[in-house]
C-alpha cells in the first residue's frame, strides 16, 4: 500500500501548497516581483497559434497578445463559440488579424491534416498548446482512444511535432504548453496510457496527462535546440472548464480562485517577453518563475526508460493516424 500512502501524501502536500500559491492571493504575492516592462512589446508581424482560444485561459491569452498587435490563429472545435470569442477579441483590441481554424483536438487525424495544411500556407512563430479537457467518465473518441489522453496528450504531441519543421524556419520560435500544477500529484504511468485499468478517475487522468505534457516539453527541448519550449501552471483560475469539470472544487474555492487573466499571465509572458527567452528551454513555470516539477520526497520521478516508452507510444499512435 506504499503507493496509496504516497499518493495520499502527494495530494495533501499539494493542496496545502496550492492554497498558498495557486490562489488569487498567491498570484498577488508573486506579482509584486514581476517586471511590468516585460510585457511592453509590439507583436505586429508575429504569429501565435492558440488551441482552445475561445474561452478561459486560451481566450485571455489571445486577448493579451491581440492587444499587443500579434496575429492570432485560434484553433477551436466549435465554430459559433469561436466566432463569438473572435468578435470580442477584435472589439477590445481593434486588431483584425484574428483567424479561426475549426479543429477537434481529440481527433488525431484532424490535428494532422490541419497542421500539414497550415504549415504549407501560413507562418507560426509561437504555438500555445492550451486546449484541454477533463472528462469524468471514461469515454472513447471516434478513433477509439480515451478522450482525455487523445486531447491533452496525443493532440498536443501531434500538433507540436507536425509544426516543428515550420517553427525551425522562423525567428525566435517558441512552444508554450499550458499544463497544471495538478501534475505534481502524478508519477508517469506509461503502462496504462488509456486508463483501462482500475476505476476511472477523470481528475487523476487529467493530472496524468499534464505530467505527460511536462515530460514532452523536457524531451522536445533536448531534441530541438532551435525552438524554445516551456510548460506552465496557470494556478487555480475561475474558468468555464473548472466550473463544468470540477463543480465541487469550484463551489468551495470560488472566492479564492484567480481571474482568467491572472491564469493566463505566465503563458503570455512565456510567449512574448524577451525575459522568457533568456530562460533555459524545457522548464516548467509558475508566476513567471521556473519551478520544480516534483514535490519534495514525493517519489514521482520517472526513469529515462519510462519516458522513452512514452515517446515511442505517442509516435506510434501519431503515425497510425497520419494522413
């Protein structure tokens, strides 16, 4: 029962840490040390692709970048919601260079087709992998994959790897992946990527996917030196996704939750600032600072062999759906 005790320990330590750091008051304390000038940038001529840009942290990130003149490629699943979000972003920023691409990130084939077509016709300087889902019942996609894994891990893997050739051709290319501090509660489990064993727990599946994203970021940073990779934790923010996927957490914590803009701040900083570029590639950030990817004494580290196995499995899935 050691692993059970260990996961209880990790969850308890994590929650105490979260109350202190991931809340609105945690953000306000950290923000005292921000350099406000870091975000005084003119982004005209730079192109930012943001998945899940129609609500929550993705939309707040798109808004901040649009306000600074960047070209935005919103990658969304729902046309109506994407258009409504685009109208709001344009209205506030007066920036017309906001484009919509309708893609379901849980469909490996759709992600491939989109990335291949985009690379041929368009330029991207910064990819922000923000789309995510937390499905609380075990559900399969049309391609037969578990939905959280398909969206959060495989979709992110395919979009990023398919765009790397295009990214290597531009000035100051970056990839920012919106992970979650929840990943600190998880040790990589490569033997059950589709959550077929035991009782299905959506929150756990989500946190496992977020751990996988952090490992992907580290791996990509090693493989592709010309692109700057980072992952980040937005903190606990009051977003539509948190309301729908974690209603009891949302109800209990509502007064302490960050705004969407607070949650988006570090993603924006990583995507646009010169300061972020001076940080080594492959790190995990919280409130504009690189932070540890494991809790103290939590034995959540994976071996290089396990990480290799993850990469090989993702590559295999990815090729299976390649058009």
